[in-house]
C-alpha cells in the first residue's frame, strides 16, 4: 500500500494554496476583516443583541468567500458533476480538510460556521439519495444558489443521543401531516428557509423504525423559534423550537415513511469523517505552533524546548496525530468502496479520537505558551472551544465508542 499522498491530490493541495494566497488572504486582510480572526473574533462575529446569532457583516464576508471559491471551481469539489462538482472522493476530501485545518484560523476554512473554500454539502447528498424526483427538481437549484437553506431538527429537550425515544409526532390528516413537538439545538435556524424535522409517525418509543423526516417551512403557522442557546463557542445558531399543529403536505415527507433515521445516519457519516480530518488538522496546527513557540522562547538562558517536560507531551500528541492520520485516510478510502454502514465503526473511531486529540493539543499548546497561549491573542482557546463541541455533536464520543463496541463484541445488528 502506498502511504504517500497521490500526485493528483497533492496538485489539488498546491492549487488550493495558490488560490488562498491570490484570492482569500487579500479578502481576509481587506478593510478590517481581520477582526473576525484576531483577538476580537468572538465579539466581531456575534450579534449579542440579536440572541447571540452571527452578525450580518460576518456572514456577508463568508458569503463573498464562498462566491469566490465557487467561481474558481473549489466550493462544489465534492459534489457530483451534475451539480457543478468534480466528484471528489472521501479520501481526497479527508486529505483536503486536514490540510486546510493545519493552516490555522482564516477565511479559507472556518469550522465554527462549517465554512470552507471546499464546501461540505451533506444535505445535497441526502436529497440526491433520498429525495423524490420532484423534490430534487424543486430543491437542488435552491441548495446550490443559497435560496433554500436547511436546518437540522433531531435533538429534543428530553432526548439527545436516545433519538429513538423522541416525542415529536407527525399525524396524517387527509393529504397533510400535522406535526407537534419541540426541538433543541436545532442548528442553522437563524437563516434557514426549511427545517428537517424528525418525528414519530408509527411504532413505539425506543424503536428505530417509525420515525420519519419532513421538510418543514420555517414560516409555517405553529412553527416557533423560542430562543437560541448561548454556547461555549459563540456566535450560536442552535435554536429551541416549538411546533404546535404545524401542517405540511404529503410532498414534505423526506425519504421513506418510518425510515427517517436513514437520513440522519447518512448526514452524520458524511460529516464525521470530514470532521475527523479537520480535527486532526487543527491538532497538528496546535502542535506545530507550540513547537515553534518552544523553540523561540528563551527561559533561564536557554530555549524552552530543551526541557523534556515541554518535549515529551508534544511528542505524544505528534505521535498520535501520525497514527490517526493513517486511520482517517484508510477509513475514508474504504468509504469510497463500501457502503457507509459497513465501515461505521471505523468512522466512529476516527471521529471520537480526532475530536479528543484536537482538544488535548489545544490545551497543551496553551500550557506550552503560558499566559500568552491562554490569551485570545493566540488561536488555541478558539480552537479548543470549537472542537470541544464536536465531542458532543454528530453523536457524542460515548455513542461512537458504543458503536465500536457493538462491532468489537458482536452486539450490533447483523
């Protein structure tokens, strides 16, 4: 097996770097756009008077970045050719995501907003694989030009990882469905036109069959955004939602009736492997920055890096990053040749370990750099706060470890 980055992917990385230097870095430094990335970043990005949601100026800057990336042919790289993409493989996307995150904070790749010059479009792939022909015709153009935007409503106040116990219901009434319930951490609702709402349509609590997904307009009668949860990493787009007798047509059913969790699995697998690659890149960035600081910092008349107490923790992290890199890439390659559920345990391994590594590396980088490392004038606190949420979202690390255990001990379904 060749462990080197394939030549064509390496050329893509080189071309991406050239695009960043030519188009994105100048935009990042234009006017005072750097305020979104330096020590002022949290304040500059967050509209504290509007529920803690992203500021208009911040999202406009992200929009301009995406327009430039789209014009250059980068934004839709992972999408099929019929949607303007290049059918980039999971392996290619994993290598790209790690590469971009290893470059550190910047407009080229800001994962706080899941924003990157190489976009991640799980909802497009969900529509391709689960949507009806009419839904594809109605939705695909809007997905790609930004006129239709989906939020994701799975978690509830009383149910998170135990999604099969959700209390939101959808009841048929003639040609319509009536949806009632609550959703928590309903991400993306500050600007979504529709919400993917998962609701029980049959069966009993705890049963995975009997849950369906619906495309619900956010301006529907009875659909109410109560407030946005303020989180460890701001700004926030995680809403508390109440639905009271919300009516949608039969064409709002997304995917197979009673099998909506298929869509949720599809969504998280696409996100988890790329999230793992990004966390790995962020971890390597923190390690690299801590090493550079330790080599330049003089204490007691010698470089800080001469102390084994500084060296060994970073060696441990660097070693784990090297091992994890091979697991991420081999798993991504397997996803290109196997059904994603066949390698779900490997995706889980990659994700929970990489997310934990990013937090450990950011924490060690703070410690290595001392007071200045703890300050917001270095990027470690931002990286820590962002990647800390990945240990809960997209399936908590305990849920992912359970998935690995099911495969390891043979407890999973055949």
